[in-house]
């Protein structure tokens, strides 16, 4: 008989509504922006990846959606930075290493979720393509057609996208560590 046979795996389980009500949560604005940004990343990132596999006659539609969602993501991230400066943040639990790792990953996500759309927007401008936001609103391009820097900006955009994917995986791994293994209330702070 296993030494774990007498342990009830669900003995530490907490009703989600009780956990949400008992934990110090992020401000509502922080929670809403967090989830909208997460949803946009989960839509925009795959769209950017899929473009290279689409036929020419549909690729422009994919580009328009990718660029439009990316531009929206940029403004939401700027709003998120402003919100972070004024909204209360709940106390972070865990070891000093966990707090350092969390703040580092979050900081890099914030930085790269601004660098990625900015470099993408500047790249399309430098390639000589206009951004027409969701096919409705023309957005002024700050750069003239500049093939020399367009490639560099595209490379920055691509590399930042891959680093965002890595950071996103670390973030999800930390969520699973806290919610499934440690069974603490970390996830409930952002719900």
C-alpha cells in the first residue's frame, strides 16, 4: 500500500468563490486590462505566425488583423502601465526568489509587449505599408519607406515575439505551480 493512500488530494481544495472573496485582489481595472491583453496576445501572436503559411490572396487580411490587434495591444499596454502606477497592488507572497522571478518576468512582459507592437508598427511604416486600423481608420506612419531599417525593425519585432512566448510560458508555469502544486490563492488575486 502506498504511503500516499491515506492522503486526500482534495483536502486542501478551496471553493473558488470562497478563495476569491478572502484574498486581496488586484484592482478591477488591473484585472480587466490583464485579461484583455492576455486574450489579444493569444489572438495576435498566432495570427503573426500563420501569415507566412497563407496564400497571397488572403495574407493581406491576416496582416490587417495582426497589425490592428497589435496596435490595440500597444495602447492597452500603455494604459496598463499608467494603471499600474496608480492602482493598488496586493502583497506578493512567496520566497524572495519567487518575488524576484515574478517581478522580473512581469517587467520583461510589460517591456516586450510594448517593444513588440512598436517595432511592428515602425516596421510596416518603414516597409512603406500604411496601417489602416481594422480596415477603417488610417494611422499615420512615422517613417518614410526605408528598406535599410525595415529589416532591423522586423527582426526586433520577430525576436521580441519569441521572447514574449517564452515569458508567457514561464508565467503560465508559475500560475500552475501556485494553483495546482502549492494550492495557494495567487491565481485568485487576478480573477
